[in-house]
C-alpha cells in the first residue's frame, strides 16, 4: 500500500525479490509452495505437439461430491491431464503444460445449479497437486477455470477446466511425483452477475492411486578435469557432518519489508434496517508496508505475506428513514476502538500470492452526532457510540502493487465474511435517553461493507492538474469500479 512521500514520490522498484517467489524447494526439510497460479485461464485449446523429452500424462480419479438436494450426492470421475518433461535438471524449472481437469456433470446437478432459462454454465474448481520426494511433500493449490459451456438439450454436461501452474524449481536430485487431491467445485449460470451456491467439496473414494506424473530430477553436470589440471581435492565435510560438531541453530525467517506508496481508500457500508448506504470520503493509508517472509536456507517466499498500515476516516453525513418512514439526517464516524486517544484505525491483512487474495479483520466503533428528525435537531451528546466494536471481516482479489476491492459477501462460503453486525448504541442523549431509539432504528446483523483500495498513480498526478490529491487516478489496470 503506497506511502505518501510528496508529489515527487514514485512507485518503488523494490519488488525485485519477487523473482524467487515461484520456487518449490525440495529436500531442505520441507517442500515450499509456489507463487500465484493464474485464475484467468484461457479456453482449452488442443495441446501442442510433444517436445523431445516430454511425456503426456493422464489420471482418472473417482470423487464423491455432496451436491445439495434434490440432486443429492453424486459420484464423478475426474480426468486430469498435462504435458510434463520426463526428466528435469536440478535448479531448472519444471513446467506443467496444457494442464486440464475434465468431468461429466450429471444432468440433474446441471439443471439444479443452472435452472431454466439458463442455457450455459461456467465456474471453476480448486484442487491440491501434492509434490512428493522421499518422505517430504507439499500441497500446491491449483485453481482451474471452467469457461462458459452451453447446456446440451439432454444428457450430462461435459466440462473442461484449465489451469496455468507456474514453473516449479526442484533443488535436489531424485524422483518427484505429483498426486491429485480432491477438488472443490463451483458451477453457476454463465450470465453476468449470476450467483451460485457455495463450492462443493468433493472427496476421493478410497483405495485408488492418485499420481498424475513422476519426474526424475538429475544433478547438475559436473566439469570434466582437463589433462593439464589435476582434479580439485574434495572439499572438507561441513561442520555438521563431523561427529564432534555441534549443529548450529536454524536461521530465523527473514522479513523483507517494502514501504508502499500512497494508497487511497474509499469505504461504503450498507445498513439494511435503515435502507441507507454510508460512503466515506477517499482517504489515505499511513505507514503502509508489505512484509514478505523468506524462509531459509533457500530463502523462498512463505505465504501469506502481510499488508499493514493505519487509516483514518472523516465524519460523513448520512440520510435515511428511521423505522422506514421518519426522515433522519446525522453525522456518522468510524473510529478506532481506543477512539478517546487516537483517530487512526490499524489493520493487518494476509495476502496470499497464490491467487492474489487478501483477508483482513478490522474492529471499529461507530459514533453518531448532529442528528435531525424531520428537520428538528436531536441532541445525541458528544459520545453516542456503539456498545462494542463493529467486527469487520473483509476479503477480495488484491495485488500489493496496484490494490483491489475488499468486502463482505452475502454469498461467501465462509459465514464470517457474509456481513457484519451493528451493535446497540449507548451514551446517546443529553436531555433524555435516546440509546434505545437509535438501537431499535439501526442495529441489525445483516449489513454489507466494501472498501475500494488503490495505489495512486503519481506519474499522472501533477499538482497543477490535481490540486486535491484524493482525486488522483489509480495505477492502470487496477480493479477499481467507478
């Protein structure tokens, strides 16, 4: 998230360390996951011809998928296929080409997930591809995309999901196998804005093999000694290999901390009982940082990384109908829990680079003042606040270098991210107790919150063109709706 350093500030080129984020380290005590797998996968195309040393691999696995009634649980056969090298040299990249997962969706399930008049479906699935070498293993989450697929007039619907898995870097010679895990499948009508049920988590039927591919990692070539130069004597064993040596303590994880340029935040909150949406003025994040933990000895990136900083919101005027018919205006503020001593709200978000997905938990207090009912002032006093903090769980697609949209989602598979509760109000009213009135009018559990977060494009933000820095445009290609 960007930190303001004056009009001359520029995006820092401090992200060179990301070159190591796609490494899969094998044989260093664990296998470490890779960087983000693309979630925008192209429509499947015929695989290119095999290159020398490549192999076409396929694997069928039988799944038990608990679809909701009336279709109910179904057994599905999923076929995974890819093109991989038969051997790979240690230190070079292992690439899965033409990685697909196909299956037949039973017609009863298709009609249930996409009832008429829907004539096509789309969606995706996520499964773990587990890399194993000896006793070590790691699960690599792989998101697949199911492109829009027409529904046939009758019969099951054949679906093909495609994925683009980043290269895996193998650091130890030996046989490496990759096993397929059970997927979570999400399918819905293809129409824009269509919503579907929560993803269905399938399970593998027992007593079946799941290995998709096995690859042999060979050692790096050794130089042949020249006749005019004797062989180099072998290096002495490392200290830990000598019987009298004391094993050193493992190196701690290394935090790579990147200050971020100026980040702009605009938040909206919808209170269903009031039928009102409270929109904040754009504000900035202070002391924004992006922290990546690099894990020794190879210092590969460890998910999740952390986005942190502080933010303060200006008071906002809101207009709504109390109890559905009484016109009310008031000033609304969102404050930190310790609002008597500070006005800045702290936050820490967990950013998973595999998928560019951020989750964060924020606690704020809501305060109301300057209320008028039918134009008549209502003295709420100086400290009319919620009885306890509002607990916000936000998530969404997000990139540290450009931003994203974080929100609650009423259709989220995780109930914690479906909305927020507005607690009762206390300390309201000077001449008479008004807390019960505001509580009955506004407090509810079904509310929606959204925060739009963008990195400001300083290159297009000259002070002569944008005297108000909050009007600066975002960095290009940022998913920031108008």
